[in-house]
C-alpha cells in the first residue's frame, strides 16, 4: 500500500500549476483528494483526471483569504471523508515590479492575504483534525522566502512570513505527531507568472520567464511528494538556485544578491 492510499488530502490552489500537478502526482496512490480553489470548472477538470488515475475526489470552491470559506473547506472534508490527514497549503499569487514603480499599494495587502493568511486560515481549522490523525501540514513557499528577490518585494515578504509562521508552528507541534514540511521551489513553469501583478496591480498576462529553461510543475510536484512521504522539514527543489544560495547567504551575502538579480533579469 502506498503512503497516501485512503488518506484525506486537502490541496488549495488545485485548479492549475503546481497544485494541479501535485494532485495528479498523488492520484495514483488512491487517496481521497479535496481540491480547493475559486475556479470550480477547472477544479472539476482536474478532479476528473484524478479520479481516472485512482483517487476519490471532492471539489470545494474556496477563497483562501476568507476564514469562513477555509472553515467550510475543512468541515466539508471531514463530513465527506471522516477526517483529515494532510493539508497542502499551495494557493498563491505573485508580482513583477520594482517597489518604486508600484502604483497601487493594495497589491501588498493582497499578496499577504493570499500567500500568508491563505495558509494560516486553513491551517487553523485543520489543526484539531490533523492532531487526531497525527497528520501532515505541507506548505508551498518559495526560495523567495529565504532570500531577497528584486521585483518581487511583496511576494518575497509574504513567503518570508510563511517560513516564520510554519517554523514557529513546527516547534509548537513537537510531540503532537503532526509534521510540517515547507517546500521552497526555484522558478517553476506555472500560470502564476502570467498572473503576476505589475506596477498597476493588474495581471500582466504574459510570463517574464524563459519558460523552456525552468522546472516544470510536474517535476516540482514529484519532488514535493517525495519530501511529503519522508515528512521532511524542508524541500528545496533546486541545487544551484536553492541549496547553494542558502550557503552563500551565510558566507557571501553580496554574491547571493547578485545571483538573485541575475536570475530575475535573465528569467531562468
């Protein structure tokens, strides 16, 4: 039997990108997948593919910036499947603009609501059930949560907040049986780049990335599932951009800054 056979798993941001890829990667293990996002039509498409691969599915329309909708997501999961074993906080939005060029500061509030509070709210309501199942919390953060990234000031700030919250929560949960895994991808081929907000706060509609040079969502999902199965504390998906930059940040922080600037400039 696979690690997640029969397990109830909630995935936020499941309609596209890494969330979609993660659901499809887990589906062959025959879990009970709860797919959450705002776009129900796209969720139903992903759910259909997951069922074809062996999973049971439940689609729940959810805006993770709403505490009430996050509570309802957890309640629906428990009512349908009898419990909750894994919560994957994956929903997120991004930006691509220098701070001095930002016209609408509401962008920063939006980034914190989705990327940070959109993890805090579902975790709060899921936690009592995860304690019962001695389950898992998995969080899709970013290397931007470990290093500064130019043109991503608000995004990086929200992902730093994610690391601070879940590293602290992990300590609080010591001995409870609930594990916390934070995933820190490098650039990943995903719709999030096309939906990145520009200086005016509106989606740019095109990706600034060299998409043939960056990791696919499927590859990121495979690394995430492997880390989940081992209940790893931290999953860094890229050696050069991730593990090496963490070391350089301690030994030569100026080099890390230049590497971040170069990565954004070149889009890879």
